[in-house]
């Protein structure tokens, strides 16, 4: 099964333990993706999903959670 969104650019974890990822959606847009709950459903957070830049998505996530998030590049799978 292929992922409808592009590769993960950066990811972070909130103080509550939610994982957040920024994926390349198109050549000019990125997608802010939240983690999944134990049933496998994407967690619903009232936050916009598509942004023009990674910086915009990172700033929106920081404002939403009201904390500075530590963004890291994902680990390469072996």
C-alpha cells in the first residue's frame, strides 16, 4: 500500500506524547500530520493541515501546543 502523502521531512513529539510529522505533499505544499490513537485512527486536532512551507507548519504546531517543539529528521529504516 502506498502512502498518499510524500516522505516525512521532520517529526516531533508534544509534551502530552502526541507525535507530529511534516510530510512533503506537493512541490509547493507540506502536510502537518498528527499521530494515531490506539485504534489506528489519526488523532483529531483543530489545526490546519496544508502549509506553503515547513517553517509555517512548524510555527503553527508550536502555537497550537503553546510550547517549543524539538523537530528532528526521521531515522532511516534499515
